[in-house]
C-alpha cells in the first residue's frame, strides 16, 4: 500500500515502506472526534479544543503529503503552516488565553494583540518546520517528538485525554521506525510537529515548548545559516557500519564530525539532548 524507499544508512540499502505517518493523522482525527463527542472536555465559549487540534493535525498531514508528492521547496514549506495557525488563533481569542509569557531572569513579557496574530503563527511555523528538518535517521522523527510531547502532557494533566491516544499510537510507530521497518515520511513529521505546537498553545505551555525545542532550533539554525552563507547542504557518509561527516552543518553532522558513530548511537545522543531540555522545561515550569 505504501511506496518503498531505500534506507540510506543500512547495509545494502533495503527498501522500507514510507509515509506511514498518514496512519497517525487518520487515527488522531478519529480519536479527537470521539473525545469531542464524549463531552469529556467542555468547549470554552463555543470553541472545542479537540476539534481545533484535529483540524491542525489534518493540515499538517496534508502538507506532508504535498511535500512527499511534489517535493515542495523550502520557501513554500516554511510558510504553509501559517494557514494551520488560523484555528488556533480563533481558539486563543475566544478562550481568552493568556497573551503573555514569563521568562526566567527577564520577567513577564506582554504581547497583547500581537500574541494572536504574530506569536501563535510564529510558534506553529517554527515548531512544525524544525521538527521536520531533524530527521533522516531511524528514530529521530519519532522518538524525539514523543519525548517533548510527554513533557508537555506532564504539565497539563487536565488536557491529558487530548494526547493520550495519539501518543500511544505514535509510540507504536516509533518502535517500528526505530527498528528500520517503516518511515513516517513528511506526512508524519509535519503532523507531529503540528501536534506539538498546537497542544502547547491550547494548554498555554509556551515557555516549556520553547525550552524543549532548543535542539531542533539549533539544528535548523545550522542548516539554514550554512545554506545562506555557503550554499552547501548537510550530509553524512556511511561506510556500511558507521556514519561520519567532515563538516558541521546540522546537529547530526556536528555530532558525527570526524567521529564515526552508528546510527543508533547518533539517535541516542540526540534523544538524550531532547530529554535534557524537556526535563529542564518541566522543572522550570514547576518552580
């Protein structure tokens, strides 16, 4: 049912089914509609959090499918998530969500109306694209987002039902992805990125989100700055057993720079980085 693509970092480059993130999108949509109809979460001023989240995830999956089919250029992919921010803007306005953010050592920054029409779209655009950019190795696109999602869920027990089913399903996909049996594709990475951004906005967890995605931001900054200044892209060499790079143009190439490591080792290191920053985000929010 799914097209197969070669696993570039396995000996013999075996063909692996790609695009199984679509299953996540379908499952989450059905699950969130069931949550809505169950009445577990009451609508705020007529705006439903489950339906809003479902719309955002659907758009994330659709955007990923477009990229898989048409190989969209980054200048289009970068701004497409702004469309998905519209339901979140409406929810934030109608639910009267807090328009400020409290930063350690700085204090409270009040955005007022700018929060709805500038900050929310920026959060959605940055998180969705940075999550999509940190991939290419089995487990990176699935394990790391799951870590962040679990951290955000820990800080919002009242909205736990929103993400309980999606997280369990995503972890199942992550298990197969980590073993190199499936790829979630752009449909999966865009959908999970949209999930994280939308859930953080709905639950008003802006600061924990910002701290948790620091490894993603570092990776995207390295990639974009390198492309802007040198017009070169990040890549790793594979000798059949280990990965190594002769440059530092992304988080993966930074870790493997003149240091041969197996794919599992690279994924483990990056996952630990995400765990560290997610734990930091949780502790900071609880203080």
